[in-house]
């Protein structure tokens, strides 16, 4: 019985043409750019606002089924004075590319379509909250939906400063989400809240000045609400009145230019208010805003107290320092990578020696010569090949991956390496599947399907096939270590990241669509349950039996029949253009290369059989050995990997992966062979 899950939607999906634009706003060093980098896609668009001033950055971000267009604006600390480039930024916040009448005479005009933001995302520093509250009070006057990211909450806690987030949200009339941007904590909740604000289109609670100032703003409010003035400026009345009351900057200059009579009335009103108030009207408004921010700060903060937290919270905080800290958090990621490599080269190798190696040794004496026996041995080899994937590599690595996911550690690893994988057009979620590929490409592809989709899944799967699995690594270490030395083996392994990077660049051209940014959710730490562990392991492993086994047995049968009917010579002859002409190898190595698609270790055994010696140095040159190893490293991994590619990507992309791997292997092998022939 299949269980169907339904999820309520808050209206039409915000995607494509409905995608809301979200403006990231904040003071310098509040963490605004860190939030943008954590959410940004593999392609970020940079442009100057109206061709002048500092550049903004924009990218698409996927949040569940919906999308937002995230714009990282230049930092600013106040709207109290509109100096420098601030008028350009404010024009974008108010009007986008549709400037009103009063701005159409300016020399710099918008030259690209750039709609005004639908939601303001204000990043506030929890350790400097009082300062940032003033900016929040100013932005509330613009009248657009606003969400507040209360960032650097970890530092606030370490300073024993505790903030009542719910009270702050109630008083500002805008959602407040606590975050630790450099660790990715709270970002998933933040962007979900942004989407909710885009659906609801609810502006923050009005934050008017104190009553004694409102009284003196009345004559100025009469000016800005005149039909001609309001139409020409197209600015929220309260915000416009405050700007005219406290500034002699952009808005006042435009009012004097277009409405000189109203400008004179404005000056008279300001002078009249200044005569009564203790300070000039502009200074009084600024002082009042500062006072209201201070009162609000005192109402929502509690210094020195303790926050009711979980029993294990100190340990969780320490773990986050290990895995997510921007300076040394990479050490935790390296530790997880080392753990995966330990499973690949130690645990899996040990299990292989206890199980599959003994099965191979047990079956070795049976070398049938009749057709029925050959077919039976081929089926047995296919079954042993399946066990060689499942027992040593599939189960241990999938169990490890599920443990890392269920505990919350994998999400932290993905967050740390996300920026690096952007260079390949991917996201950090593929980090552990890539590592699993060093053990076996089959479970790595299965894991890729669990953490990616669409274009990302295709590109990640294609690149994983170029990673040297343990079987290919064993050949490199065995032959390379003996005949090429330690430096030669090191160079062979270093080819892998180079080839993966180059192929990744080519795939970005084949799949040019921009991958939207993804919010790397950082869930709380948890102890995996046995039920979740067993169920998820089965879910990710069951396709091996239904998909890989039939193709593995079929491939084994085909190759066995070719050998039984003496097709070796014909195979070698057919592969001569590759083995002799292109790779410069003896013609008899065609069969070992072909049989390597069944299991890479088989290539090594058949090389010795084909050449009739266990000492290759007498029949192959150093250049030939290096060329052969390079080709084996990058060409078709194995029939099991191809079966998983069929399952994941379909026939067209699976066949493309074959062509891609063979083409890359031929190109890299020739690139290695030619200079070696000149040097040696």
C-alpha cells in the first residue's frame, strides 16, 4: 500500500514569473553577505543600480517547491541622511526600474528591467541590536512586507545577552528569525518565513514618531498628501514626510526643483517646529528614533540571565564549532571525509576479504569447458559480482550515509563544502556521494538520487563515474606502485580532480541552465533510530537487486560466450584502433580492456594472462604501463554502474555517460602518452 502525503499551499506557487524579489538589507558586518552566499546559486548576476554606485548581486533560490529572486544590496546604516550612493539604493527599494516623474530628468536612468522588491529581508546583528533597531524603524515606514534575520545569535549567547525573539517580533509587527549565518543555522526557517511574507503581503506594524513630533509633522504631511506632489513622488506619505522633515538631501532637492512653492512652505514649517522644540526638527526626529529603539531594546533583551535550553545544548554548540565554524569548521568536515575513506579502504576491504574474496577462491577451481557449464559459471560470476558490491561497499557506506543524515552531521558537511562544489555547478549536498564513489560508484549514484534532482542529479551522476572506485584504485596501487613508483602513483591519482573539474566545465555547457540556489537546512542534532536506519538503508539499496543484478549477469554471460567460442582474436582485432593506434599498447590487451566493464580487477588478471607473464616490465614500457592505467581509470567504470545510470537518468543520458567516459579516457590517455614518449 502506497502512502500519499499532501502539503497545503498558501496560494499559487511562487515560481517563474510569480517569483518574488527579496532585497537583502543590513549594516556592514551584520552578516548580510554571508546569508546571500549560503543561499546563492551557481550563477550570480552582478550589475550596478541605474549604472552608478556600488554593484548589487542577484540569484535565484529554491525554497521547497517555490523560488525567490534574492538581491544582495550594498550595505547601509541609516535613511536619516541620503548621502553618497544611498539615493540610488533607496530608489530601487521604492520604485525599482519604474522611476516616478520627479526622477525622470536625471542623467542616470535604469537601463534594465528590475522590479522593486516584494519583500525586505533586514539582517540585524544580535550583538548590536539597539543600533540596528533604528534602521528597522526607518524601513518600517516604507510600507513593504519585511522579515528580520536576527543574526550572530551565537555571539550574543556567548556574551550572555538573551533576546526575546517573540516579543521583538510582536513589537515590530514583522517576523523575526534567529540565525547564525556563518554556520547556516536558521536559514531554512528564514527563507520559509520570507516566502510566507511574500504570500501574505503584510507590511510591518506602523512605527510613528512620538506624539510631540507627530504634532509638528502635520503641516509637512499636508504638503506630501497633495495630489500633485503625491503623484509626482509616489512615496508612502509617512516616510516622505519624515524625509522632508529631517533631511536636506534627495527628496528636498527634488521638491524644491519641481514644487518651489511647497518647498518654501516646508521650510517655514520646519522653522516653526524648531522654534518650539528643544532641538531642530531633524535632530529631534533622529533623537526620538534613537530613544524608541533604546526602549524597544530594553523591552526585549535580558542581559546576564540564563535561557532555558536543552540538556545537551552545550555539547551541540561545541559540535557546531567543530563542523560549522568559518575558520576551523572545515576540520570537522575533513574528519567526516576521513571516516568515509576509512570505511572505503579499511572496513570495506576487510569485509571483501571475509566474504567475496573467499567466494572467488571457492569458485576458481571450476573452469567448465562445455556450454552449459560456461553459462552456469557466468551466472555465478554475476552473482559474486553483485555480492562484491553489496556486502563490502553498498551496505556499510549506505549505513554510514544514513547515520550521518539522521544525526544532522551530513547537512553541516554539505553547508561547509557548498561553495567549492559551486565551481562544478553543483551544491554541497553531493559531497558525501562523491566520497562514497571512491569505494564504489553504485552506492554513490544511489546516494546522489537521494540528495539531488533534475539537472544537479544528472551532472553529479556523470561526474561520479570519473572517480576511481576501490577496484580501480587497487589496480593503480598494484601496477603503478610497482612500475611507476610513489610519485607516479601520486600523479595518476591527481589526474582525477583535474579531469573531474574539466569535465564539470564541459557539462555546464551541455546543461547551461542556471541551478537555483538551495537553502542548506541545518537541523538539530539527533540520535538515529534503528527503524529509520534500516528503512532508509533498504530504500537506497533495493534497486541493486532489481536493476543491477540482471544486467550484471547478462554482461557476464555475453563475455563468457565470447571467450568460449574463441572470439578473443576477433575482439583484439576490432579494438586495434584503440589499443595499438591510439594508446600504443600491444594488440592482445583488447580483451582485458573489454572485460574490465564486468569488474575492473578482471582487467588486471587478464593482462597477465594475455601477456603470458607476471612481470610486465619485460613486455611493456613505462609509457605503456602509465597509458594503460590512465585509460582504465577513466573509461566505463563497470556494467553495474551503467545499470544504475539507466535507473537514475534513463537510456539517453546513460548512453551519453558511456560516450563521455570513453572519450575522456581516450583523450587523457593520449595526453599522458605523447609527452611521456618524448621524455622517456
